[in-house]
C-alpha cells in the first residue's frame, strides 16, 4: 500500500515535533536539576528561557489570524513585568499589526504610546494618529478614546484659562 506524499510529509513533521519536544523536555530536566542542586542560577538561565517562551508565542502568532495575533502580543506585553524582553516583543508585534491596518491593534498601539507620553507632545501626536486610523475604520473603542481625550483636553484648557499662572 502506497503512502501519499502529503502523508509522508506530515509524518516527517510529526517526527520533528516529537524530537523537538524530547529535546525541550530533556533541557528542562537538566535545568531543573541544576537549579535544585544550585549548580545553575535562575538569573543565569532566565533570559534564555524568556527568549524561548517569546519564540513560542511568535511561532503561534505566525499561524494565527490578526485578532489572535493581537491577543498573543498583548499577553507578551503584559508579561513585561517579568522581563523587558517580553514587553519589547509584544510592542513590536502590536506595532507590526497596527502598521498592517488592523484597527484593534492601531487602538492598542495608540494606548501604549499614550501611556508612555510623559508630557512629550510628539508622543501625543503619534497616539492620536493611531487612534484616528483605527476610528476611521469604524472601530468604536478608538472613537470613544478620541472623544475622551478631546474631553480631557477641553477640561484642561478651560481650567488653564480660569486659573492663569
């Protein structure tokens, strides 16, 4: 009985996945044993483990749709509390999606830029640009954010004119 080429390729793919899984498991056991016996310090292996985790997320994102990619990118960004590597990877993925025209990603990237504004008017301009791109596609959360920012600016302007310094 002949096996089709597609089936052979699939079997090779599964074999490679199995070998990678065994290799990863072996490496995890070695690292765990090293940490337990104090021959390996967690601080020494943490960046490598973070890079592996980031690569895993990026591979998953590469075979996902845009909405799922955004979810994965946000997850990486939120893991930035553990390592800046995560935040940078998530930030890059969100920016890439935003530049491709994904409305939810444009709003999310606008949020990131806006949260890092620190009084820099160029950052506000960039955030507003991404909010507008998203809102122009009909993405309601971006429209709401723009309205909220406009309302805040109006309140600040009114209080500045009432209380000159």
